[in-house]
C-alpha cells in the first residue's frame, strides 16, 4: 500500500518502520556474530547440525516437490498466462534476461567450486572422515578412473542444476505473478495474499519482508567476505601484492563502490551492462579451458555426463542415506546445498521476478530452470573436467586433490588454469580474466541484492529512492568488512544455512498460494470463455 510509505522527510518513499527495524537487526546480528564469534559459531553450528541431521528427509522431499510443481506448470494450461496483463511483453531481450538471472543467481559460486567440487568427488581418500562420493561408490566406481570422473561431474551438476533452480523458479514466479498479474507489491508478503488477504499489509507481511531483507544483506555480505580471499590470491599471482587482510578489505571497498554505482544507475543500465559483460568474458575463459585442455575428452565427458545426469537426477534427488558415512556426506554436501539455495531464494527469486515482467509462466519456468542449468553443465564439465583429466593423467598426483583436501579452493582453481596455459603470458591473461569474473560477479550479486532489499522496503517500487540504494550498498560492504576482521563470517554463513528451515516453510506457503490463485483465475476465466 502506497499509504504505508513515508510521504516526506528522510524516509520518503520507504516504509519507515521496516527500514529502521531491518537496520537495527543487522546491527544486532553483526555485533553478536562479530564480537562473540566463537559463541556465535558454536550456537549457529549446533543449530545447523541439528537441522541437517533431523530434517534431511524433509529437505529432499521439499526440493523434489518444488521441481515437480515446475513440471506441472509447464505442461498445464496455466503455462500460457503472462506475468502481467495479457498484452504485456518482456522488457528485456532473452540474452539480457539470461545474463542477469545467471549473474545474480549463481555465477560466483561455480567459479569458486567449479574445480574444487568435482575434484573432491573424484578423490577416494575419505580425508574429511566420510566417503568422497557415495553415488560413485554405489555405482561401482570406487577407484580413480574415467568412470569415477564422470560420476564426479554428475554429482556436481546435481548440486548446481535443476533441483536448486527449481527453488528460484517457484519463488520468482510467485512474486512476479502476484506483483504483475494481481497488482500487489513486488515483495515477499504478496505471496501470502490468497491466505490472509489484506492482512499482508500488517505485522505478518512486515515480518516476512524483513526476513527477506536480512537474507539479502547477510547472504551477499558473507559471500563477499568469504570470496575476496580468492580474488586476493589471484591478484597476488598477477601483480605480486599480498593476499592478506588489508588487500581483502580494499577489494571489499572497491567492489562495494562499483556495485553502488551500478545499482544507482538502475537495471536497464549498470546491472544489465555488467551482467552481459560477465557472459562475454565467461565465454572467453570457457573457450580457453576448452581449447587449451583435452578438447575431445571434454566433449566426450559432456555427452556421458549429460546422459548420466538425465537418467539419475530424480533417483539422486530422492536418495536418503541411512548409513553413517554416506549420511555424513549427504548432510555436508547435498543438504548443505539445498539449505543454501533455500536461504538465497527470497533474494534471487525477487530479482528474477523484477526482470521478468511480461513473460508467460511456461517461458519463465523453462528459461529460469533450463538455461542456467545448461550453462552450469558446460562450465562444470569444462572447468572441473580439466582438473579431473590432469589428476587422472598424473594418477592422482597433479596436486589439485591435495589443495582441495587442504580446502585451499582459490589455489585449486588457479592450479588447474596453470595446467592449461602454464605460468607465462597466456597463463597470466587467463588468470586475469578469472580475477575479473570473480570481481564482476560479486558486483552483480551485490547490486542485485541492494536493489532487491530496497524494493522490498519500498513495498515493491521498481525505482526505490537512490539514497537508500547507496545506504544499503554501504551497509553490505561494511557488514562484510567488519565480520572479516572480527572472524565472524563463517559463523554468519552457518546461521544463514540454519535459517533455511523456516524459509522453506515460507516457500511452501508461497507455492501453495500461487497454485491456489492460478486455479481460481482459471475458474473465473472459463465461464467468460464459454459465454463468449
């Protein structure tokens, strides 16, 4: 409701109560997590461990249910409904749309884990106290070899593919449908309208939206704070500067400044331009890994992994580990990933909704579900496949497995690049492009998060006040910097995963809400069609 927004003064154009409450909660969380990082880490770690061990089955069923709902929408008559009036059309080209949703949704993650995760699943040492890859073990690929490498790629794609994007699809579709089809605010509260009606403008709606704001701030801040270490390692390789704390703090300041400039310029300019640039530079990097690596082996691995994934993604999504070793692996990897996707869903889903006005439900579901999954598929096979091939050629002694077991993920990424381009000029250029991508993808995540949370706090305004875009952009950077210095980033990351449990309940309610509304809409339009 526009009447809930401040009409004058400092908070003009924003919901004053939610803005102040959100800022105070951010400050309280930072103080608790930063000043008492050991206590916070213990509390959040205990909560996360209990959730992962107790609700593993619930997470598996929830994610599979969301994927099934996506399939139902695609094949149903509701798929032709537009996210907006019947005569509306998309505001962005397909390329711009794909670029923005991919850059905001996952880009930085697959660069960070694109080498490390497949290599971890290839290893058979059990260095972390549980099997490296139970799925490969069950398939009989228990030793380092081609079959285990394909299984490693299949499991990696499983964690980054259809299941995770189905979560984003449902949240984004729900928000876009109620905002553009039903004229409600572009905010999380609107998905509750079929159940509580106008009460979405009361305390319940405020609470849900504030939860989304906190998810945006802490999700982007923790990723930024934890990811600058990889950027710093890359800069040390490129120009010889230290990769220590001072460099990481400077990187946070630079990225925050660029993201603020981007979000102030709006979606049509800064965010769109940087997202498209990300894709073009990514094409160059992927091309270098493809042509500089074992090209024919990678093409073969792509085909084998695609068939393997297509045949097994549903059984893998339903598999529940009941033995101690595999159960520990499932909680540490699959359940962790499902929690991470759920925790990020309000932020990413709202941004995807923001850029999807005018598309049909079928177009939305297929585009958000399949295109990023295909890009991730190519990326993981080429990046991870190069590292796997290097290890297979060296009988497990290429050094990348050791780096992953030491959890030195930045070094693992660049070591894989060294195996392709060497350490000369070509290697320097390849490393420079990867460092650029690390930075630019963080910029797109940060500016997208800032736009989303200011949109929420302005009750769905497509162009929230610029001074608050600047304010929250600064807040995200400060949260990352303070917790990096205080050592509280990992504790806050753990807290986010724990918060996925209540968020999953909200997402299920949103799913039910959009389905109920679609059924009601079809019942209302059918008599009119029959009369016509």
